[in-house]
């Protein structure tokens, strides 16, 4: 009985692998170009955001240090 279940499960797995390989079709040239443009634009936005993120983080650190110093002075 268990030998038949193994054969059935193996055949089901084989069919799933074949169906996944056939479903992985190549994209159109237009879709590929669109995703490439989207990737380039998103990387450009990330490059613009990093300086702002660093500046805000440094500002919060300096504000925290100022609050500590002001609290000790009073």
C-alpha cells in the first residue's frame, strides 16, 4: 500500500515540476524594458533619499545629546 503512495506522490511532483517549467515563459521586450526603466528610476530615488535619511538621523542624534546636556545642566 505504501509503495503505491510513493509512486503517486513522485508522479505528482514530476507533473508539478513540468508545469512550473512551462509556466516560466520569457517576458515581452516591452515588459522587460518597462521593468528595467522602473529599476533604474527606483535606484535613482534611493540615491536621492540616502542623504536626507543620514541628515535626519544625525539631527536626531544631536537633538538627543543636546537634551541630555540640557537636562544635566539644570
